[in-house]
C-alpha cells in the first residue's frame, strides 16, 4: 500500500472474448500484448478449432444466455482485474 492506495499487480491487460468463434479477436489482441481471461462460444466445431489453436483452459462452450453469472463474473473479474495487494 502506498499513500493509502492499493496497488494492482498487472502483467498484461486481459479481456473476455464472448462469441469467440475461432479466436480471431484473441489472435489480434495477443499480438498487442493482451491476454484472454475468458472465452465463450456456442458452436462445438468452433470450440474444437479454438482449443486446437489456444488450448482449453479459458474456453467455455455454451449459450451465453445460460452462463452462470456468479461463476462467469468470478472468472472474468479475477482474470481481467488481476490481484489487488
């Protein structure tokens, strides 16, 4: 803590990729130094291509309207905003 303010540890800016498709937005943003925190799509064929290119860790297959808000919010917030110290 410095001057009464918390510092946020950040290594790289992070983003959530909704309607990810095959990951073209991720590809572009990663070239600019960003990192994905969460990716989602409803199409299993797109999931297969996405995971072949980027792995399965950040991808959630399913209808965005059926995402569990609590689970998604925690994953996205933790991934995008980093750890507060």
